[in-house]
C-alpha cells in the first residue's frame, strides 16, 4: 500500500482542515503543515517548469 498523497487529496485535506480550524484552533498546526506541503509541491513544479524552459532554450539554439 502506497502512502503517497496526490495533489487533489492534499487540496481536499486543506479545505477540510480549514473548516476544522474555524471550529477549533487546535487544528492550526495541521493546517499549517498542509500549507507547507502544498508550497513544497508548487515549488517543485516551478523548478521542473524552469528546467523545461532551460532545455527548450538549448534545443532551439542547436
């Protein structure tokens, strides 16, 4: 069984925990952890996009 979480699952958890935080701030650390994970995911995606642009530039120059 895989423990990997998809981006869709992470976004869903973010919404659910946001509702919990409004009901009780005890859930705030979980909310912040999910936000951190989302930011990491987005950062990774941007880095991959930059790598693609870089390589496309080299291919166009060749």
